[in-house]
């Protein structure tokens, strides 16, 4: 019997095989596709061009704001600045109308303006086979050659810093998709607060990246998304060919997030995590980076360290060290 993949990311071992087998790279591709790498890097004169594409499929509410920030985060995680955006907008047959279409265009435009990004092209169509709008974004950005950062750069001995807290995007999505049931259980004010996680603490990490770079030499950054912080840590380890050890008690979880995850019986470590940024720096610089982030309004925590690859990816919980689970199916797909 053939194995059917669950909703979520393609299993990493299969994705890695396909990328190795089918990627076509010329001499101008400085960084091509691989596990944990957030964007392609292309030779572009005196700078590097950064290129990324990502869809929004988990929610249709505020889809424009999600699309811009999720795509921009991958450019930011390479040390770059997002500059140009194109969108493929797929609208559901039998449901699409002028109001739905303009709402999406308006959201994309407004989100681009806030980040000084040009909304410069794409494609729109009404299509069968979907029950909600889907937007596939393509973000282009640029970075000075000496400022490029990738997820390949983590070094043994580095401290691992996490900004804000985990499952910010998951908290916002769950509140939007399950608003009525949650309002009946926890009240409308709680639901509104969770919905607003998209803006506060926010799912963008441009500020996080730029501040961290001011206070130390950043070795690696990674934007954890589907599969949560746990999968993001595995991807970082794979990209850098290192091991990782984190302390569960040091991973910040918002009280709203914990309440939602407890209510639905899901693990916040495996819930979609856009809004936080993984940063590795030399241990001697870690306190300076955390202090700099917090002085500039970005909460940050040292959650672990980079270790030898032979030690694997582990988490300390209740005094015991165990392998950190990888979530190939994002936890929010269970609800």
C-alpha cells in the first residue's frame, strides 16, 4: 500500500532527495535550495538578490497581511531587506466576487506599504478545486555581500536565541478559524487578543533581524514556520550540520498560546511559528544581543546551544535529555 503524506511539509528526507536530484543551478546561484535555507541567493552585481516563494493555505482571513510578512521573513532571515513582491491569487469558483478580490488586493498593498515593498506583479484567477482563497507570494530582496547570513552558519558552542515566543502565527490562526467556539469558552476579549497576535507581538521579524545584527556577528538565522519551533530547530541543525540542545523551560510560550493548545490538545512546540526568529551567535555575545533586542522592544531568550552533530537534536525536560520530536504534520492541522 502506498503511503499518503499528511497535510503539512513534505517529509524532510524526501524533500532533500528531490532537491538534490532535480535542482538546476548556474554559476550565479550562490545559495540554492536545501533543508533549512530560507531563500535563494543569486549574484546580482554589487549585491546579492534574494528570492523566496511561499503560499498561505491555513487561513483566508487577513490573508494579505500573512502573505507579505511570511514571505518577507525569509528574506530577512538571510540578513536582507525585502524589496519587490509578486502574488499569484487563486480565488474559489462559486464564491469569488468583487468584494473578496479587492479585500485581498487591499491587504497585500497595505502590508507592502508598511515594509516599503513594491507590489509589482503577479497573476489572479478563479479556479475550481479550492474552497477558500489561496495566495502564493514571491518576494525578492537584496543584501550586501558581506552581510549575507544563512542557516548554514551555526557553529558549535553558539548560543541559540529565540525572539518573542513560539506559535505566534498558530495562536492568531486558531483564534480566527475557531472564533465562535473559543468566544463561548473564553470570552470575546480573549479571542480578539489572540486574533491580534498577527500584529502584536506580530508575525514579522524584520526588526528582530536588524537589531540583532547591530550588536554582534550573527552566525545563523532561521525563520521557523510549519512544524513549529521544534521542526525549525531540526532544519537549522540539518543546514549547519550540527547538533542542538535546548531547554524546554527556557522556550517562551505566551499564556494565550498555552491556553489554546491545552484546550485543543496540541503541542505548541509543533505549531506554526512565524513571528519568532532563531538566531545563533557566539556565546560571549549572547547576553549583549538579548539585551539589545529587549531595549528595542523585542523580547528574546537564550533557549539552548549548538553542539556537535553526533549529539543530535535534543531537549532537556524535567532534568532529562531526550530527542526533540520533528513535526512533519503541523499541530494546527489536527483541529
